C-alpha cells in the first residue's frame, strides 16, 4: 500500500506550511491548497484519503468544501478534519 494522501486546504500560509511540514515528516503524501475552490480541484485529481480544511476562507469555506466533495462521486469516502480559530 502506498502513502496515505492528505490534502490541506488553508488560506493562511504559515498555518498551512506548518501542518504540511509535520505530516510530510510523518511520511504522508501531502497536497496543499490556498482556497476551497483550488482544494476541490486538487481533491478531484488526487483523490486524498483525508482533507484538513479551515472553516473560514474567501469564496468557498471548509463546510462548503465538505458538502461539495460529499456530493461528488469521488469524494464520498474522504475523511475530513475541519479547523477553526473561532471560539
């Protein structure tokens, strides 16, 4: 079995880079997106096992991304972790 694929969708560069670095060091194949829209396109082409996404992003937030992926044929089995800095 190959490396598990994880997609990080986060518009804040520092946060995205920090998460990606830790996961790469742990041996995961990591893909990065700066927006929900680009995250959807990357998920469509890479078929990740897990998506880690910020909730609040311009154009398409994390909740919208989850809904769009869940409604697609390729996204039904993807696991999600949603991040937020809001209390």
